[in-house]
C-alpha cells in the first residue's frame, strides 16, 4: 500500500492485538488429586518462574500416569517426571516468555 506523506501509520485492529497477547500467555494446569505433587509447593515454584501466569488447579483426568509420575500440563503438552522439581525443569522448555 502506498501512503501519502504526513498521513499517520495504520494501526492494528483490536482483535489482532488481543490474539497476539493471547499467544504470549501460558496455559499451565496441575492436578490437585495427583499423588506425586504437593499443590502448594508446586504453585509457589511455578509462580516464581512465571509471576504473571495464572496456574489452573483441577483434575486433568490423566490418572494412569498421575499415579506414577508428577506432571504439569503446559500449553497443550503433558510434561511428566519422577518428581515435581524435575517436571518443572522439563516444563521450562515449553514456557512462553
């Protein structure tokens, strides 16, 4: 597009700006029924890593691996590890910064 001298630059529509902002947010969920995770400690650790992210707590219906591993649901992926610290370390690769 050609623009005249002195005319203002075009601005982004609000819908596109909202989409861009939503792409930069993390979707993090942990299970409160998991036997390998203490919800309070994991919430504290995740809030230190990503202070502006809301962590959703609730059953994820992932009960098979949940009995054997600690896991975190991060941006559409289940990250599992033997301990919650290891799960957080693995999940760091999938955090949006």
